[in-house]
C-alpha cells in the first residue's frame, strides 16, 4: 500500500462524511420549514425535496460503506506485509 492510495481513501471518507452531515442538516431544515408552509403545492415541493435528500443520503451511505470496505482491505493487506 502506498501513501497515495491511503490518502485517496481517507479523503474519500472525509468528503462522504461531510456530505452526510450537510445532507442531514438540510433534511432538518426542510422538516422545520415544512411546518410553516400552508399551500398544498408548497408541501408537495417540500416532500419532493426531502425525498430527494433521503435518496441522496442512502446513496452516500452505500458509497461510504464501499469505501470503508476498501480501506479495511487495504489495512488488512498492510498488516500481512
């Protein structure tokens, strides 16, 4: 394992964790603001935005899990050496 591969995976993990944090903050914001909208059309738009954020979060979780698995494999290979 070279330093470049290690730094690349660590950077991917940090970026994905930041995306998750941003996504959760946006979901919280949409949830609190949704309570103040009265129009049915606005509520549908909020629901669509919220559902898109949930889907994006699930995709990020899946990608993060994959990167963690790669990282674990990389560390296991390093320990064998």
